C-alpha cells in the first residue's frame, strides 16, 4: 500500500489517476481483444458532452469523493473491438453490444481501481450501466470532465471522468 | 487435465464474459458447459444437478454480481455437503490482495484476474485439476 493521495489535489488533474485509466484501457483491450490503441492528450472540459454512440458508466466512490467514469465508443470502434474479442461481426448497436460495453467498462475500471487503491485511494467496485443514445447519456453528468481520447484502427473512444468532492 | 465431458457451470451477469469463457473452454475441448447469470440463479442449478445425480464438476464464477456475489456463492457451496468438493474458480476484476485473501480463506480453488487470455485460463484450469486430483 502506497502513501495516501493528497486530498487537496483536484482528482481530475492527478497524473496517477489518468495513468491508471490509460493503463486499464490499454491492458484490457490488448489482452481481451488483441486491439492496439493510441492514447491522445487528456483535456478538461467545463461540461460533460456526449462523444460516442454507446457508453458504459460506472459510479466511482472513494470515501467522500464521488464520481462517474464513462467509456464512450464510436460504433465503428466498438464493432472492431468486439469482433476481435468475440470472433463475431457486429454491424448494429444492439443488446449484445451493450452487454459487451458493460463488461469492458467493468474490466477497465477494475484494472484502474486496483492500481489506484495500491496508491492509497479507496475506490469501491460497482456494477456498470450501459446507455445507447446521446440524449440519455448527458443526464448522468454535471461539472468539469476529464476527457482522455483513444484511437483504434476504425474509430475513436473516450474515457470521461467527472468528480464531486 | 479435466476430461472432455466434464460438466461446467459458468456464472457471470454479463453474457459477453460467459461467451468468452465458453469460447475458451470449447477451444480446450470442453463442450458440456452451461451458464447462469447470477449466483442466485446458479445455486439452485448446482443443488438440483447434484440431487439428480448429475452434478456440475467445475464452477467458474464472476465475483461482482447483483443478486448473489461470487464470493457468497463460494461460501454457500463450501457449506453444502454436496457442493463443497466441487472445484470453484473465480474469474474477476477484483484483483486486490484483500479480495484474493478473502476468496482463498473461503476455499476458492483458483483465481483468474480480468483481463485474461486463453493461455492464462488454460494454465489455471490445469493447476486446479492437479490440486483436486491430488
């Protein structure tokens, strides 16, 4: 167990938090789906705005800190990832795609949570929710959002983190 | 290694993970694989199969499920005289030391941390077979 993180630091600006999620994405997609990804520069946006066509959301709770992790995929990106992972071709957003996005969210959060908790955070595990459609995603979020973009060969996907301390 | 006709129960609330595990088991030659979407659904399946004289021979379960978590299913199995000897593998995103210790204390046979690949699952299954055959 490492030293407890500085509670005065804005979690969205914490390099360790960013690295934990980037590593979670990279490891999960490389191991489960043999998919290589390129990570773009993280940015902070004033308000949450929908970026993908399907998203997995998970509540992040660590003591008094509450946040939401959203992993939103452009459909072309998720179709490629699922084909690599399951050996089946997908061409439309359906319940199977939603289920797979939920499981990917679960694994990526699990990886990041383990790394962060070893540094002294106390994130708890939670069960993800999946939404398809941009209007519905927006209502889950308020405030500043950390956005980390990723690219695979057919499209983009995004990690988005909002935090209330 | 387990015989090809070994009867597996794969338990996960996400159909995708059940599909991935079934795919790996099929690649390893195991075709007698059934599924449950939660510990709460799995427990009566395990009991009735045992009562009918056709018990599941390997349980592969997720940890984090809404109705009955994998760790509670494991504990319930270990308290049941008919189920306590069944090899129980946990496949989970819960990879912190305290989780692994809790599962070990509860009697888990082996523990696979997500994300994993087919080679890892095969190695863990082989280890589990050796442990239970000993």
